[in-house]
């Protein structure tokens, strides 16, 4: 089972990020994944036509795609423009753009962490939905996707707008007998690995230009990273995750 992950495209008419996305998708096509997950921030500067432009690219692929919104996205317009095909089994009473997909022996869960009008994320109100989804009949193994990162990256400006109350989030996951095998997010525009509640947690690099790995020193190191994505491979009950530059 191979899951490709793309994050933070930030497509706009005045940047080349769609070309960078094309490079990433061409590489992913060679891997022939079972699914592709986009973990938010598809567009920039309210370029809503970008949703259709990205959907056109995804619809040409033989593998299914699932989409989470990010803080730069407009959830209502995403739903109206993209339709429901990217949120199979989505939604709780809040109207959030979650998704659930059982593929082979693993359940892919997308948890909408966006808060209207805010850059930071929050999932506390969605935890009942997550508990129900983890416990529902189907594969016992699951992988959880969000836009906002759930552990501190060390990059202060990004950690100030990470997923709020991640400690409580982690407590719920730690106690759940069917807690996810891994958590994958985006938002930081850098590939990072960490842990939450004993669960491996990853920040996928970005399609758009990367942020510097700046920990607050006087000098800001350069960020010359190419477009980045992740490949998650689940086999024989184990998950291995790769950061890929294209």
C-alpha cells in the first residue's frame, strides 16, 4: 500500500507553483500509488480558479485523491467548486471537510484542522468525530492526516500558528486502542519528523518555495530546497515514510 502526500501548493496566477506541482505529480505517477492526499493550502491570494485547475490535474490520475483544506483555503468554495469526490465519507456536524477512505488494509483519515479567519489550527471540537471514525468497523490500522503540524518544529513563527491544544489531542490518541500508526501534516513548508503521544508524526515539505530552518538565531540560513513531497508505504503491518525532493 503506497500513499503519496503533497502539501502547500499555494498556487496563484503570479507564481510558478503549478509547474512545481506538475513536476511532483509526474514523479508520483512513476510510483503508481494507491492514493494521493493533499494536506491543504492549495491556493494563495484567493485565487479560487486554482481549485478547478488543480482538480483537472488530479482527475487525470488513475489513483484517487483526497483533499484537506489549509488556512489559506476557502472551505466553502472548495466544497462548491470541487464537489464531494475528494471527501468520501466526510463531515461531522460542524460541516468540516474531513475524509475517510478504507483502502486495502488501512484506513486513511483526514481531519480538518482549519479555523475560519485564523492561521492557527484547532481540532478539539472534531475529536468526537475522530474517536467514532477510529472505532468504526473496518481496518484496525489507520493513518491520520491534518494540515497544521501537531508537534513543535522549532521554527517559532510557524509554531505560533500550529495546531492548538495538541497535548489534549495527543492524550485522546494515546488512550484510544486503535490509535493511528502515523500522523502526517503540512503547513511548515519544511520536511520534519517528530512524535505525538508515542505516534510517529511528520511534516511534509511543500510544493511552494520552502521556509528557512530558522530557530531564532541572528543569521537566517538560506532555504534552497526544491519542491518536496512524501511517500508512505504500509506493508506487513508496518509504515515507512520517505521525504522526496523533485
